[in-house]
C-alpha cells in the first residue's frame, strides 16, 4: 500500500473531489445552538490532541461555536468511537481520529463498521519516520536494518498503537530489509519520544511532529522519512526511498460523526471547517506543526478509508492479528 500525502495526488488516485453537502429541511437551522464536543480518541500531548485543540480554538474563533475537548484514549480508538456512537446523531459530538481507524476495525479492536461513521473532513497528513536518540550509533536506515537483521532482539522498537500505521511502516521495512521485529506500543503519540529519550526504547517509528521540539533541538535524530521526496520541513532527512526502501506512506488526521447524522447538520459542520481551513491561523498552525493540508471532503475521505481497510489485511495476518 502506498499513500502519497499530497492533496492533489490523493484526489487524483481516488478519482473524486471533496463533496459539498446540501442542507435539507430545517433540522440544522440553528446548529449549533449549544456546545459542540470534540472527542479526541488519544491522550493529551500528542499530535492528534494538538490538532484537536487547535481545531476547537479555530471553530470558536472562525465559526463562532462553543467547543469543548474531551480526550477518550483506549482500545486503539474504540473508546472514542464508542463515545460518539453512544450519543444522538445530531452533530454535537465529533470524533477526532487518525488513519489507524481502519487497522482497529480490521482487527476487531474497534467493534464497529466503517459505515457507522460519516467522514466529515480529512485535514492533515504526515509521514512516518525512523527516529533514534542523538547518541545512538545508528546513523542511517541501512544501519538500522543491518542491526535488526544480525541481532533482531538487540534493539527495542516501538511507536503509537499496536498494529497501527507506524508498525505497518516497520513491517514494510522488514519485508524489504528481510528482518523481523518486536513492537512496544504506546497509547498516545506524545509518549513515544519521551519513551525513546528515557531509554525505554532504542528506535521509535513515529510522526516527526510527535517529538517536534526534540527533533528540532537535536535530541532526536531522524534516520529516514516516508515522503515521496525530501520534506521541505525536514530537508536534511533522507527519504526511505532514496535510501533504497521504496515506502511512501502517510497518516491522515480528520473528523467524523455518527453515521446517522443528517445531511443538513453535515453541511453546517462542513461550512464551519471551510472557515477554519481558509483562516491564516490554520495555515500558520499547519506550517508550524509541519503538516500537509489535504482537505478531503466526505466523498473522497470515505473512499480513502474504504481503500485502506481493503489493503491492510496482509500486514495484520503477518503479525497474527487476523486470520
């Protein structure tokens, strides 16, 4: 599976453009007339939480909403999904989620179907990376692969979530590099760089923004990044591809609502997100956090998650998580 993070290539691959929903009836005439709850399915401090809180701030500033943020980590996203689906399908509870959604559904960790949610907007995309401490003897991806091949039990490797996007990156590296690896999962992406720096792991597979301050300070060194070409945000970090590992992939972040949410409410939420994404504050936030703007509306976003769910089976079978 490859997933080029650029908006243009995503839309071209999916053969779709963001869907503009028309409001029907008067159900959403006053929406929202009370506080909207953003349910972030991870713990505080990670990249998803940072995105969710910035979104809440800009929905207040740009759309005039009253917004609260609720962190509901656990179950590889199942707790957050359950929180939203347990409420009325009225748009007042919005799930803040990531591309690990399909991994969780495929394994049965998230005991729901894709159709139980409506996919409002995918707003960010970010690559994975192989990261080590500044004092690590590993300097390149070849160093990492050689070490894993020669002594697979020597290095402790981990990242966010069990059998999610980042472990999938490690799986692809292992197939190309002919090695196998264990995995130390973390329930929030913000814990990954702290675990790495604390000596609890030797190598982290993570989104650069998860440990952005540590990467920028030089405490964490990136050995490679899963972009098609060198990232303008990290121009000195070689891609996996240029080091001989043909892996181009990225994780999305976005929002979803209860699958029975009416079209008119969906339209109101889409309008509010349009205002957020058009704001200078949002563009500055994306640049500051080293994020790609993908701006996929419901149709393209839905096709994306359907395609991902269909292509992740081989990996999940290889780690013994599905039959």
